[in-house]
């Protein structure tokens, strides 16, 4: 049965679901991070223990998505206690009896995380509000958390143009890296003439060292689907594609479940909420190509072709999939839509800085004490993130630099930790906001090696279509190798800088255009590490370098 | 019409999958995913079958299959060990983990041992960065790996009779 | 169709609105260097040699895929553009094995003539010396991967003009290469009609007529243009 859903039905589902709730809830993280440490066995153990103790009427063991503090995983949260929730860390399947003792307010002797830790207290959960709380494989859980209300509201009360206006007013900018104003993009697609239009969610998450989008897709898939549906209504599309990388099998299977459930309830498909609005979503699985995160390459891939970018204009908003106007946004961008509709553009615009609104999810990783996912308001400083939330470098080492933006970004040295996290400030430092990877490096890190690491990545991931990127990244990589093997001279650095300039300004797509950034930023802030490796210029050869 | 002259049932399953997409040419990548899932790797015969069924030039199928690193055109070993070389894993020493695995297995990453027992591969982030360095053993993600741990796992695979649990 | 007036290298030019900057410039007698562009076949915008400066745009734009606009001010020659073009050509020369002295296309190669036009007498980058082979299995044509610059002109004529789809690019990045069918010997290709368009399209000595020796591989592009006009525009333009 499809397409018979009404607003009241949502409330009924929510109510019925509330009724099935138990006094205590043991939330077991079943996201990829914790799953790698037998989280499924933990859930089984807890289920068995609850049963053995005859506590089924009082305790619910719930599968949930990522709670954020992945470095302490596997994590189990306990709700319903008199005081506050308890978060057990480093749980093993054998801990099940002890956890049940904790439910009974008995001595448990387990490691628990401090909920007042800045890692938690400094967060502001907007897109991750449901992450680690709801069961991502049950649509009822999402509906009970006010899910699909925004879609209902939009479809029944607001005209498409007003939705675009609301998103524009919120100040939301794309979370896929470049920070393009989302409302402006939606408006362009809405205005583009076309018999058919498409909405595409970019879940390629290519930045190596980042997993915000994976976590959102695994923990709250309906949030993204609802955001896409609202976008489709706003721009006049009836078909969506979710492009997810093959490296994320759990995210893919949860999305498949979510789409199936939404269809069953009539929240996807024809005539949603008894309106003329129709929207279907298909999943497209990537196949291991970083460049497919670039929007024109992504479209080629969705069409089943080699993922090579093409020149823009025409932009996808005018001519996208199969020549039709296409809206492409990042996973986190779509995840912001429902909160904006529910709480209003003004509320959203009140968070963050002048030009960067709202929150941003970061994957805080590398040589930092506390590894995990954090959602913070824009405008927070890097220091607050790295030192307070992250607890600084591991083992008393010193933080040397923070890398943001992955292969397209740069390394920000420790002196600049007081920089505000917003699009403009990070760009000014030669890095970018990126999609949310934040890798902390300590004083044992060799920055030239880091530059080579990224150049190796770009050389490997270059699609090969245009010459500057295809051949330039190879030559830059070789020059970095030469420098690291102490065979280079000052002239090689000059050649490297000249190549950076060429590749940045002449490459066809963003991959090539940003590939020099890690080199340029390390040259800018850590030049001495390069020059220390240089050989003196051999005598007599200088004359040839007249050019 | 039989799915494939060889009578191999897997071709039938693939055929059904292609039908699900109405043999649309833009489903090429989906079909290749399915083909690899069924057959383990994409040999010429299989690529030609896909080309025929989707009515695409073989050069297109081959071009796509070799563009995406997820597709392999050669058989994989009985076991696979994928070392993540993403940034978070790299700064936490995954290069040493890989070097240890390469030395122990006597092959480079991307290769399979001559006895077809082990394929050693690398990944560019599998999204488990908070528990870096991550290694995927036969599809199972393992957290915070060291050279010793990867060696222990390879050893365990090598002597399956001893690894009774 | 509305005409647009623009300035190219200071010269007033007018062109129909769906004209590319490259064509508008050519019309005005201004030559912009190109390698991947081929008359009559859709453009890839891949070689980046045709990049030009456009006033008011921070980015350099490829002349072959950028359409003219009213009031546009285009600069096709500047120190910066010349430097970039020169470097791009040097990167190509270092990428594979271009030994002009023994090449069938010596003297008739677009890469070679652009290099000399840009005053390249030596290449500053390390030659990569990759090991690429030669496919000499086709009875009439050969493909020497060492001289291929991956411009995909052959691929595009084979797909869009001949319609055979024999050729494509396989692999990616610097490891990309031109294939026939399932990367099989060209001579075994079932789809190739032996029309020879790819050979006519190739800017270098990569694709050649078998039996040609050093410097003999001169292509008569008018043949290709004739066929393109006939198929695309239904115009059969024979010489008088
Ligand atoms: C090489 C390259 C890789 C990219 N990878 C991603 C990615 O993994 N995820 C993403 O959302 N955007 C990625 N982008 C940006 C997309 O092209 C596009 O701008 C984005 O998906 C638009 O969504 P937004 O406006 O919501 O940010 C990439 C861009 C380039 C040039
Ligand atoms: S910049 Fe690199 S990835 Fe982008 S089109 Fe050119 S070769 Fe391909
Ligand atoms: S000879 Fe004709 S059909 Fe054969 S590969 Fe060349 S262009 Fe294609
Ligand atoms: S063979 Fe010739 S036409 Fe084809 S890509 Fe190579 S250089 Fe270009
Ligand atoms: S960097 Fe290895 S899992 Fe992300
Ligand atoms: S001719 Fe324009 S990019 Fe090659």
C-alpha cells in the first residue's frame, strides 16, 4: 500500500511507537567504527542477558548509529537512570552482565565516559541530533523523533519558491567543500527549464581521513531522504539518486532499508501525503574513484560511464543528468534541510558567523587524544576543537599542524590555532573547510612527507583527462621524492612551485585545481623543512637556468 | 535462450539482474558490481557478456571496468588483506603496517601470492578513521592495527589447521 | 540567431551566439593553439592549450568550449599564457617517448610544431620513459602508444563520426591508454570497420598507416572534414 499517508498518520505512528518504549534503553552503537570491535556481539550479549534476567518489560536494547566518540568504542549508552545517561566505553561482549547490573543501579565496575567532557559539551547537535539515539533501521523511530513532519509541512503549506527562499534566508552553504550558497543553487535549478529534473545526493566522501557523511547515512538515513524530498519539491524534480561509495557497505544497506520502508509508508513514491508530489530515490554505488565526488564526474558515473569531469559551464543546474537540470548537494547539506524547515531560517542563521551559518560536522582524527565525530557551531576556533575537545596531541607531544580539506586543503600550523572555523578564514590560510576531515599532526610529523602523501594520492586519483593534472601531478610527486631523498637543489623547489602554479590554474576540474594546495601550504608554513633537505647547487649549471 | 553457452548458473543470475534494470546502458556500473560479486573478478568473457546484453561496444565496458579501482580483472586470492592508506591511518603508521605485510607475504600491494592464497590491497579511507590504522581482513574491519597484528593474522591464514577456536 | 560583439586581442569581432571563442577567433584570423580540438567533433576541453584570459573572470577559460558573449574581452596571447602552454607541452614531451627523429610523423606532427612554435629546445622535466608497446596487428594501421598524448581525438571520431565505438580510453591517470574493443589486438577487433578516420584524426605519430617510414605520415584532413560535414551537416562539399 503506497501513498495513503496523512499528517495524522505520522502522529499515530509516533504515538504507537512511544507506547512500545521501555523504562530503560541500552543504546548500542552499530556503526562501522564500533562494528569493527564486535558491536553486533555486544548487542546479542545484551539481548540475551536482558532475556535471562526477565527484564524484557523494562529494558530495551536498541541498535543505534554513531555516537561520535568512536575512539572510545565500542560504546553503549544507558538512558532512563535517575540522574543522567551513562555512556560505557570500550565495551566487550563479556560486559553484558555488568551493564545489566548498572541498569539495576548496582556496582558495575565498567569504564564510563564523562558526559561533561568538552568533547561532548562543546558540541551542538543539529544534523547529528538523532545519531546514536534512534534505530536507523526502523522508520518508526525516525517518525517518533518528529521525522517526515517537515516534508508534510512543506508539501501541504508552502509553495516551492518559498522553500527556496527559506533555505536562502538560512544562509546554508554547501558542505561538500566549496561552500556554495545552497538556496542560490536550488533557485537556479528551480528556474532552469526542463521537462524532467533530478536531485542527486553526493555521498562519495572521497577525502581520505573523513567519515562524517558515512556516519550520517548509517545513523540517520531518513534525515537525508527527507531533505532530498524537500529539495525535489522545491526545484520540481521527481527522481533522486544517492551516490554512495562502495567502501561503505553498511551505509548502503541501511539506505536500502530506509528507502524500502519509506516507500511502504507512502513517504516516497507517487502522491506523497495525498498531494500530486511524486519522488523516488535510487542508490548508485561508486566503484573507487575519488574524482567521482566532482559533480560532473559523478553524473558521468551515474550514467554508467567513465567518471571523467567535463568543463563547466554548462553547470549541472542547467544541464545535468541526461541533459536535464540537476541539483547536486552533499549528504550533510541535505541533512541540514529538515532542521531548517522545522526550526526556521532565522534560528539557523543565528548560529555561526556572519558568512558561515549553522554547524559543521568534523571527523577529528590523527595524533589527537580524542578521536571521533564532532558537530560544532561555525566560528569555533581550531584551538577549542583540537585542544579542548580533542584533548591535544597524544602522549604529551605537541600539536604541529591541523590538516583540513584533505587532498584539496592545506596544513594549518599550530600558531594559527586561534583561527575561527569558517569558510573564509580557512581559505585565507591556504586551506579550505573541505567536507570535514580534520587530521591532527604532532611534532614528529615530517611535513614534506605529508605533501608527498597527498601528491601520491592525487597522482593516483587523477582521471587522466587533462594534461596539467595527469602529467603535472606525476612530475610534482617525483620532485617531492627527489627532495625527500636529499637529491634536490633550490632549482627543484622553484620547478615545484612553478608546476603548482600551472596545475592550479590550468587543470580542468577541482581535483587538479586544488592538488597543489598541500604542497603550497607546507611550503608556506614549513619551508625550512624543505630547504633543510636541499643540496647546494652544483657549480657551472646556473647559467642554463636563465628562463 | 540460455544465458550463457557455458551453462554456468551465475550467468542466469546476472541476466536476471540486467533485466531488473531493463538492460539500460546506464546501468553498466551496477551490472559490473553484480558480476564481480558473482564471479569474484571480471574476466574478458564476462565483460563481453555484459557488453552484449547491454548492447554496448566492448571498448566502453572495458574502459569503465578499468577506470574504477573497485573492479578487478584478475582473480583474487583466497584471503584479502586491505590496508587503509587514508590520511588518518597514514599519520598513525599504516605505511609500516603495509610494509610488514608486504615483507611477510613476499608481494607488493595490489598483488596476489603465487599460491593464490592472499591478495594484498590498499584503500583510500574506509571511514574508520577514528580507530586508525584500520585493516580489512576478508571484509572485516579491524581497529588500531600494528605490524605485529597484521603478521599474526597472515600467519593464522597460512596455517588454517592451527587456527582452531 | 542573435550576433554577439566581443573583443579578441583588442580586435572587434562579431559572431553568432552559439559560436565558441575558438571559432570566433579563427574567423577573425587569430589562431589559438589547440591539441584536443578537432573540427566537427564535440570538444573535450582536455589539453588546456587553448586557455585564454577573459576580462572579469579570474579563471582561465578553454576557448574550445567557451561560448562568445556580448562585450566579452578575450586575450589569447600573454606571457602567462605562453608560459603555461610551454610547460604543458613540456609535460607532454616528458610523459611518453617522443623521439621525433625516428617518428613517422616527423615534420607533420602537431605536438612537434607547437613545441617549436613555443621555442622548446629542451625539456626541463625528467623524462618518464614508460614502457609502452606498438600495436601492429591491423593490416593497414598501427598504434604506437609511446607517441600517444591521450587527446582522445581518435576515440571521438570513432564513436561520433564512424559510430563504431572501437576505440576508448582504459585505465586512468598517467596509466590511461587507448584500447580497441576489450583491449585486444586491433587486428582482432570485430567492431573496427577499418575506415581510417582515427588515423586521420591523430595529431601525432601515434596512429599511422602501416608501411610509412620516418616523416612520411602526412594526413589529408580534408578527407575527414568532408565526411564530418556530410554526416553532421548533410553537406557534401567537394573541391571544385
Ligand atoms: C575532486 C573533487 C572531489 C569531490 N568530492 C566530493 C565528495 O566526496 N563529496 C561531496 O559532497 N562533494 C565533493 N566535491 C564537491 C562536489 O563537486 C560538489 O561541489 C558538491 O557535491 C556540491 O554539494 P554542496 O553544494 O552541498 O557542497 C568534490 C569536488 C572535487 C573537485
Ligand atoms: S584535473 Fe585531473 S581529475 Fe580533473 S579532469 Fe583533469 S586530469 Fe581529470
Ligand atoms: S579505423 Fe575507423 S572504425 Fe577502426 S578504430 Fe579507427 S575510426 Fe574506429
Ligand atoms: S592515438 Fe592519437 S588521436 Fe588517439 S589519443 Fe593518442 S594521440 Fe590522440
Ligand atoms: S583514513 Fe583509514 S579509515 Fe579513514
Ligand atoms: S583545444 Fe581546447 S582544451 Fe584542447
